[in-house]
C-alpha cells in the first residue's frame, strides 16, 4: 500500500508536485512497454467544471499526461462514461468540459466509454454488467476521481468513480438494485494500477452535483482505493461507516485490519469539516436503500421516462431534489476571450488556473490559438477583466449557481 498527499493550488504547483511524486515514488509501477495502452479515467460526471467541485481538474489531467508523455508512452487515452442523464439527452460532457480540446492540445486520444466494447462483470444476484473493454485490458489504468460528497453514497472518490466504466445506461442501471455492493464488485474486477485524486477544489454538501466547492488544495496519489477512500473520509471528517461503498467493502471483509490501521495512522497535516450531503425530505425518503427499488421500478416505466424527458417534468424533478442535474441543451458559442486592460489589476490569479500554461493575462491581449476554452481564467478573475465573446449557453447555469463562490475562493 502506498499513499502520498501533495499540497497544491496553482497549475505550476500541481504539475511540479505531481510529476515529482510520480517520478520519485511510483515509477516502478509503470509498464516497460512504452506502446502499451494507457487509460486515464477522470470524473466527468456533469458539465459543471472542476472549480464547482464537481469534475476532475483539467490542470491535474494535464500534469498526468505531461508526465506520461515525458516517460515516453505513445498510446494515451482520456476515457470516461458520463452519467446516464447526459447520455440520454445526447449531451457530450467530454466536449462541454473541453476535455477533447485538452486531448487535442497534447495529441492524446479521447474515448466516450458509453460507446465501448464490453467485457462482463459479475454483479449481485447473478446479474452481469458490461464494463468498457479498454479499461479492463489497459496496460496502465489510472483512476482520477474527484473528492466530493454524494447524497446516496456519502462520498464519491476512488471506489465510486469506476461506475463511469460501465457502458451506457443499460449497464449503469444494473448497479442500482445493490448499488454499494456492485461498486465493490466493480473494484474487485477492475483494478486500476494507480489512483490520483483531485482534491484541489473538492465538493461538500449536496454532492455530487448540487453541493458547494471547498478549496482543499490537495492531490492524493496511491495504489489502494479502499485505503485512499478511508483517508479521504478522515480528510472530510466523515465517519467511514456512513459511506456506502466502504460499508459494503467492510461487510465483505475487504477493510482488513492492515488497511484500517494504515488509514488511521496516515499523517494528515490538515483536516476539513465537510458539510454532509443531506438530501431534501422527498429525495431522502425515496433514495433510502430500503425504498429505492420501488422508485426504480416506477422510474424505469416508459410513462415516467417520457414525463422526465419533458421540460416541466425535468424542472419538477430538479426542484424536488430527485434529480441533481439540469440537462441544458444549449451549447456554448465560444468566439474568444479578450483582456480588458482597464479592468485588470494584475493580481495574477488567472495564470494559476490555465491548464495549458498560457502566460496570462497578457496571452489574451491577442488571439490565443492554443487556448482550450475551458474558461477557468474567466471564472476566477475577481475583476471581470476577462471578457467572453459569444453565447454562454449551458454555462449560464454554472455561473448562476457558482460564479460568486468560485471568485470567492480563487
Ligand atoms: S485574474 Fe483578472 S484581474 Fe487578475 S491578472 Fe488575471 S485578468 Fe487581471
Ligand atoms: S486561457 Fe483561459 S480559457 Fe484558455 S485554456 Fe487558459 S484558462 Fe482555459
């Protein structure tokens, strides 16, 4: 078992510390064959960007890809199977988070795991579910979850992140009758070689999508998902027995004395008091594991699915807390970012957030063809000196919920 916690905030700190740790302490885990297939699996749960605490930070993905390229790997793929609602609504979260542009910048591949060949995994009750073959057969599989709360699971970190390896809605649905046990089943079938947790900006409160970002400024790198999730529960000051996948792992005897002891004695310089993910009354009642199967039986009927697909039905579900996401269909029309020099106070914050290290803010004084349009700089600028040209589309929803919070902690 190995685990390291790095403190980092800015892109230069993240890249330097991640590369140094991987090179110094984890190089022996890397395959000798430089042509092997490398899969990097972030959490791209929704189109809310990393600064909301929802999805894996592009700066961290950039750090890992730069390291892998420096080591000489030639076949690197960023792969994720976004949650069912976006898939059903035909919304590409990968594109909306500009992960495709990040991949283009580095010359690596991108794969939507919802459209993959499958291999079967045994779930509870004799059910078999299809996971992405590329993950199961990768020569190097790196799990890159977000550190966040989750209203059903308690927390979502390494163990829960593998749900994105289930192919399409049909296979994802198969987890739900025994969600936590099946998350453990996924983790005993798929064994990533390395876990790199994005805790730079985490999420507390009503995660995984409607919580609040909390600046925790850490990256965890390790080999054992059970231990890392235990340590993350300590970092958030949560009792691990309230975290569904860890409870299921304990029932199965996977939280051995060695794992519990390692986590308990792991030195943490600082812990945080995360607000717990308390669902509203209705959502809490329905999502209780004792009742959820009745809800699922209704949810899976054609009539209910139709009602949910209407705008009014979707809004009602969101307002009631039964649905965490609003699936805004409007795409963003991005016609460029420019700098308003009269507004800029040269605080330098934007430069710490650019995943591709553009020399901000001055790089925006002229067209910047290398910009991957992630809008991190735009989100953090306290003086609103970075001007967006075009139509924000779905991004308006993020701004309405998170703009002040992000500018507040950045
Ligand atoms: S964050 Fe805004 S105000 Fe600060 S340097 Fe960048 S553009 Fe200027
Ligand atoms: S300049 Fe801004 S929008 Fe462009 S890649 Fe850098 S942080 Fe993202």
